[in-house]
């Protein structure tokens, strides 16, 4: 072991100890406890123990040093618990600081750095994590654990075989469940985000977060709200259009995850929709800048098995119908199926078309157009909600925006 390399390992161990100690110093309070110097020395002790083991072969001395540090940490816990503080976060962190020193002595500097940064982040986010835990119900945890078990254990056992008569042999249980996992994971990220930030937001943020869960629900809720006396139609319209914008981005992300080539093909058409809707949001924001409040619900846990199975069945039906339409009616039939499916839900048809493009590159253009048609059908449905259920002012604002988006979508589909 070269001396410069040895010096670097000891220096990194001390630096990582200081990093953890700085965070603990901030929270130890007036009664004292382990801080910057203590954590730096504990990490250095770990590096010395590793050096004694690797360089000198003194395994028993290294073990004795570890036992001594562990005893000191236990003693530190006894003292703090007598003062009424029964938490063991600092003590566990100190023991891990010793282990980080060991990793540095063995040359695992990058791994030790990653672990130290992760530890510092967890320690610094104490209050935020506690708030998050208070917003997560026991039902949410149970549902998530159930789905995790089914996904990690059952998914590998599901047959990866196509069923059905040729040429309609497109029902693949493995692919269907894999799509369920994908959409549930995306929905769960949205679900957690709303749980984290709370239910009440500005109308713009409510539309943004609501679009992650259901842009249709946002459109329906805000349209009905616009009829109430004193409501700002401009702010509600911005929330609605933001929810539509999120849906456009969501479609692009889902498609790219399944088929990168199809995602690239959609960039132009969906990109035009995103730009048009963002421009409309900016215009609405400049038109009326207020901090009204809106409420968006997280909905049910998307990892609940009932919801997952329902989506799986819907996805299987959409795949079969789309395939039958393409076989017996040609491309026009596929476009018709996409339009009908998009009237109520855009996720299933988007994933079905992404799977179609992945299985046969010749269908890239057809699949891309079908997705855009489904998106336009979905936008048409939501525009109808805003125009038919909203106030006169909301109708006056959203109608030209809807027309621009529909024209943009049609143009994008034709240019694919």
C-alpha cells in the first residue's frame, strides 16, 4: 500500500466522520452528545482498525478496538436515556461511522462516500420523514406490502406465453402484469407526492398534482366549482389546462419506458401539445395572478390489488380489441379503437400501442398515430366537461384553448 494512497484513505474517513458529525452537532442540543469531533474520531478509529487488519494482520487488536468503541457508544446511550432521551439514532450513526472508516481502510472510498451521503440525508430529513409517516395510513402500508409480494414473488412465475387463436394470440399474462406494475408504480409516485405536500394547494399546483392522478377528475371538479359564486374562472381554467398538460407528459413518459423508439416518434406530436398547453397556462397565469386555494385528493392507493387487477383486465381487453381491429379492419380500425378507448382512459391504449410497437417495429407510425388519436379523444371528453358543466366564463376561456389543442393534435398526428 503506497503512502499517498494510505493518507487518502485516512483523510476520507475523517472527512466522512465530519460530515455526519456536522449534522449531529446541529441536533444534539445544550446537554451535549456526540458531535463533529466525536464522529470524526470514531470514523478514524474504524480506519485504524481496518489498517491493523489489512496491513499488519492484527485481527485481534482490530476486534478489540471495535469492542471498545461499541462499549463507549452503549455507554453514551445509557447516559442519554437517563436524561429521558431514549432515541438511538445518534448511537447507530456513530457505529456506522466506525464501519465507514473500515470501508475506507479497505479502499472502498466510493461506497463509503455513497453511504455517508445517504446517512446524512436521512438524518437531515428527520422532520420531513416524520410528517410523511404521519400522512401514510396503515391501510396504505398494508396494500403496498401486498402488491410488493405479488410483484416480486408472483410476477417471475407468471407464464410469458401468448394465448388466443392466431392471429389474435396477443394475451400474454406476463406482459399484462408487467404493465400493471408500471402504471401502478407511476400512480404510486403521484399518490405519495400528494400525501407529502398535503391536500390543500394553490389551484395551479392542485391542477398539476391532480393531473398526475386523474386529469379527468380535475376537469370535472374544477368545472363544477366554477359555477359557485365568487370563484375565479381564470384560476380554475389554469388548473384544468395544467392537468391536461401533465397528461401529455405522462403519455410521453409511459410510452418511452416501454418503447424508446415509439417515444422518439411521438416527441414531435406530443411536444407540440405540451408547448401549446404550456403557452395557454402562461397566458392564464399572466391574465390573473391570484393565490386561490384548491384541494386535490390522493385517491385510493394504486397498489391496492383490486385496482391493479381491474387495470390488468382493462389492458388485456384493449390489447385484444386493438389487435382484432387491426386484423379485420386495417389501420383505420385500430385508429377507431384508439379513439373509443381514449374517450374514457388513455393509459391502457397508450401501453397497448407501446407494446405493439415494441413487438413489431413496422407498426411504429401506426402506434404513434393511435396514441395521439386516443389523447385527442380524451382531451375532447374533458373539453366537453369544462364547456358543458362549467360557468359561462370558464366556457369562454377553455373553448379556444381546447380548439387550439385539438387542432395541434390533429396536425401532429398527420405529420407523423
